[in-house]
């Protein structure tokens, strides 16, 4: 049973606004619940965020994931920047570990030049760079 239901044939079904906190927030207490908060049954955008950051995910505890993108037919996560001095995707680790991990076959694919400002490390017997 839902506590709040909003429907509309042409406008906003549910609107939330706050001067100091979340405008709308949804929670579930079921640990293994896999449902989402926003679903577009017509196949369009399920959720939208505008601000800085536009959308933020916070993994709580241990190895919890902050943001997860999964797709059956397209990219799991895609980042696009329209600024010439910025990256489409940036990986930062403020704890001193890796900023980015790629796993696959191949683990990476680049359409364009590659810039390296540090070392390329690996086992020379098993590391191959084809040019």
C-alpha cells in the first residue's frame, strides 16, 4: 500500500519542494529490494537531476556501490562533457587507491590519442603494447 500517490494526465503527478532539505526522498527498509525510485515505462529517461552534482549516489558501508549502471543493450554508464578542457568520465580516489579499474576483453579501447603523464607499470613478460 502506498502512502502517497500522485497521478496526472498532462502535468506533474507529485511535486516536492524544500528550502533546506530534499524535495522528494524515497526509502525502503527491505535490504535486498532491487526496485528503483523512478521508472519510465515508455522507455525514456527514468530519473533526472540538475545541480552540482546533477545526480549523486552514496554507497553506505564496506564495499557498497555509490552509483551502478547496468544495461542489457547499451553502455552501463556514459559520461558526456561539452567543455573542451574537461573529461567525459573522471575517476578519482581520495583514499590513495586506483582512480579507475577496467575489466573486460579488451579491458580498454581508445578511439584517439592517449596521453600518459606517469609510468606504465606491469610485468614485462606479460605486458604487451602494440603500436
